[in-house]
C-alpha cells in the first residue's frame, strides 16, 4: 500500500522553526520505505529552507491536501485542518488543556485521526520520541547563563544565537563554574539532556548519601530519582511502579536536598496527584538554600513553588521572593532566580529537528508498513476517522462536551 506523508508548515504563533524531519533524515526515510512518498509544504520559517529539501529531490509545494498523513510539530490552527486526514503533532489536549478544547472538537467533527507525539509510547508507557533531550540541554545551559549574569561571573550568549549543539558546548568550554552544589531531578530524556551539559562541564557526579552529608571543594551534582525525593507516609519502603500508578500514599522528601543545594535543575516528569517537591511554605525555611532554579518541566504554580509563571526565550529569567511570594528582579538578593522557559527546544531548532526525525523514522514510520506490530499507532491514536475518541482517550469526553 502506498502512502503519502506531508511535512506541514508550522502556523502557530510565535513561529516555531522546528520540523519533524531534516532534509537528510527525510531522505533516509525515503530509502528505507520505498512504498512511502514524502512531500514538503513550503515554509519561510523552517530552520531548513525549502531549497535544502528540493536539492534532495523532494517535491515542495503550497498544497499538500492530497497527502494521507500530515506531520507537524505544534498545534494546527483550526481553520487549517484538512478533514479525513491522519495528523501527527503536539496537540496539548491530553491533560484537558482548556485553550485547545476547540481544536479537539474540530478534529472530531472533521473525522481526523489524531496521533499526538506525546502519546507515542512503549507498552510500558514511557515515551519513544520527543524533544526532551534538547529541553534538558538548553535548560541546564540557561541556568548557568543566569548564574553568570546574576553573579557577574561570566557572560554566556543566548542559545538561539548559536548554530548548533557543538557551538553551545564550545561556549561552555570558556567558563569556570564556582564551587556550587547542583541537584538534578528525573531519569528520563530531559534529565539526561541536562546531565550532558553537567558532564561536559566536567562537574563531578556524587552519590545521594555523599551529597546530603558533605561540603566539597569543587562543584558537584547529584541525580535524584523520584524514589529519593519522595517517601511513603507510613514509613515503609517505596515502590517506583506503584508510585507512578498511585502517588497518594507519599509525601515529599525533597527538603534534605533543598538544604544542601545552590542550583536545582527540575528535569522530572510530574504526575497528577504526586506530592509537590517543595511548597511556598518550605521555601520560607531559613535552611532552604536553593537560589537558582532551571525548571525544565515547567508546571506552573505547582510542584516547584518558585515557578509562578512561564518565562520566554526573549526574557528567560525572573526572581521569586519566598518571603513575600511575589515576583522580583532575577538578580534580587532576596530572591530565587528562576528560568522557566516552556519551549526550550525551539532555541536549538536544527539539532532538535534532526534528533526528533531519527526517532520518528525508527519507531513511527515502520508502524504504517508492518501492520503496527508493536501497537505504536494504536496506543498513540486519540481520535478516530468516524468522529469518536479512542477507548484509551475516552476520559477526554467530558472535556470535549465542555463539562470540565
């Protein structure tokens, strides 16, 4: 069976320069799947110009309405949806985000089969593709950039002014990190992206036990897993899988870290009903030492009390005064410096696009031609081509009906 895949133009504002496939990765997909045709919708904002796709022999056109499968990055504006198609993009609907209810309703009304990049998961539920690594890389770098600016130590350029990840790392080679202690939460793609930056800077990784009990003569970091910063209320030994299913019997155990940490990189995934890492009250504690937070996970007014709003690539830093619970200048002596940009991979569009496309070719495209033997499309599908939610996403019905 032959299928036509279209790489669609990004139309959401502010413009996003990322794309699911770089020209080279698209050529790789074409080589692997001769029964697939790939076409590209013309775009003046994409990080790779139209010409780069044409050079490799791809059709670039203003009209992709003949294609079967539409592949984009951000939400497609309702007026640009084409009925009866398959779509891949980040729809930001699976947590019942109120601002995208209209979009989900429109897709149901137009018999669109929606596959969300976020719902492309293994059987275990862990995500197969995403820009997480790049969010972690840029987030950790931005935190050091804030530190340098705030304390007059060094002046790192903005990531968006650099060509690629190699240039980012070259800038880090020019700076010296002071003797600080860093905690990094999470064990997924985001956390490992941030870890790449810490390791590139040759900051020493230490164990939890050592981190929580010692001071050092050099900068160090610890990677804290969810079972290290949460504990069972009844004092029994915690179980990670059980915690992910139902975190209600747990409370935060983050305060021991907060008393020993200067710079906190939040790279964890925060699940509904999980305990907050630290509350506004805990941030007032005289022993609370954290004065810099790079919140890559960026849940607003939630698990990280100092994240009171998202920040922007243009203006990435603000301060949070724990005593007044109000925003202050990012370099205010009484405040915690916060970096909470919620679209970090946009700062590194070339590398992020290349990495994303490689995993898409590996996990998603084959599913169209092998009868979806790993169940990837089945798990990822949110809406059907007859205007229904799939069983897996039937919990969104109230949201669609406007009851939530």
